[in-house]
């Protein structure tokens, strides 16, 4: 393996694999199902990647540990990131009368300016 991702996430992946190895070597089955899932979405990958993986595998969420490069610290959340869906709509119009239209890009710019001020 090579690439930037191999240096950023390999420690967390190795730790997760070692934890699974230790659990399996204990010789008794875990109390609940144990799922080790990996995604290639990267450190800023959307939470939808995990949700898709769980849905595609018909898996249910339970106690979960997210293993990313956190300097061996347990942390809540994903680097302080919060995903908030925002929908900005426009209004199509004829080019002969643009005053009847509304450009969604303009609304998006206004949203970003207001978000920056908050």
C-alpha cells in the first residue's frame, strides 16, 4: 500500500485489527456481534459513507468505535465536524425577463456570508 492515507490512518486500522485479534484469541464468543467495517471515504468523508455501508449490509447500529488518527485518544465526533444539509432553491425564468427568476447561486453566497458572520 502507498499514498498519503496509508500514513494518516494505518495506526488506527492496525489498532482496530489488533483489538479484533485479541477478542478472537480469547476463545469465547463476544456478547454481541462484532463488525469491523472500513471505508475509503477519507478523514473528511461524509457520515453517509458509513450509513450506506450499514444499509447495504443490512446491519444495525450498536455500540460503535470510530477509529481515526486521534493520537490514541478516544474522542467524540469526527474532528468537530457537523454535517448539516442545506437546501437553497432558485426560480427558473425566461432569459427575456430575468427579473422573474431567482439565482440559487446568489442565495448560496448569501448563506455562506451569514454563516461566516455567526
